[in-house]
């Protein structure tokens, strides 16, 4: 079974336009952070990629850490909204799990650079900012854990440990951004379809 045909257009986050200076800085920072890592990237690197003077960064973001925080909030919020929409539109727990995990995996392929920063660089945030991101990550986990719980209650899923299984299926989708790049021939859509189906097979009650 494939993901709904509307997934690619309606649930995909809109592409960044880069029309505003803050957007240009975030785009530049994503590339630099994904390539070099947060600590090895300087504001001069980011400004140069964005076509600005080094001082131009500070007009819009007080620090490099604030820029990382803005990127992290954007990414986590987009992911949370996508997963909530996917879960709400599904008719059954298997459909909900298939679509949410598929959506999550597809996003991690389509936006693999953004995802690498969002998923792996947020520990460098200051305490208050990191706590906010951790709250968003808990909300993301809750979308999937609620689906798994509903599937257990309905008899569709055979899951003994919902928190551990939630972590496993989301980690599977997150890992896509680690190995995916623009040279890989598999499309993000096909990855989303495969991962959504795999998630359902992993938790489905045998014989159901």
C-alpha cells in the first residue's frame, strides 16, 4: 500500500523561499552546520554563504546559537504539524502509523540537510532553548505513542513497550537524514512508502 497521493503536496512543508534576509541566513547556516557541525562553523562562514558581511548576521540573530535555535524550532514545529495532520486524517491505527512514519521518513530525505541539523545539532543549544526543543520532541513522540496505544487497544498492534517502540520507529525514520543525499536515486516518496509499511509490519499482531 502506498502513502496517500496527497502526501507529496499537502503534507510536505513548503520550500524555503529565501526572500528575506533571516531566511537566507537560516538556509546558509543549515548548509554550514550540516557540513561542518555547529562548533566548527563561524558566523563569518554563514554570512559569506548568505552574501552578507559578518556583522550582518547579528542584525537578525544575536548569536550563532540563536540562529541554530531558530532552525531547530522551524524544523521541529514543521515535523510536529505534519505528524499531527497525518494522524488526524487516518481512519485506523495502521493507517495512522503508516502515514505518520512515512511522512517523517520522507521529510528526512527531502530536507536531509535541515534534518541533520535539527536532529543532531540541537544538543549545542543553551539550556532554555534546548528545553523548549526537548518539549517539542516529546510532543512528536506523543503523536506516535498515541497511535501505538490505540492500535494495541483495537487489537491491530502487538506492542509490549509503547515508549520503546515509539523511539524505535521514529529513530528508523530519523536515520534517513544520516545516509540520504541528493545523489541517491531512491526518491523521498518511495522511502516514505517503504518506511511506513515497515513500521506497520513491525508492530502488527501476527495473523491480524
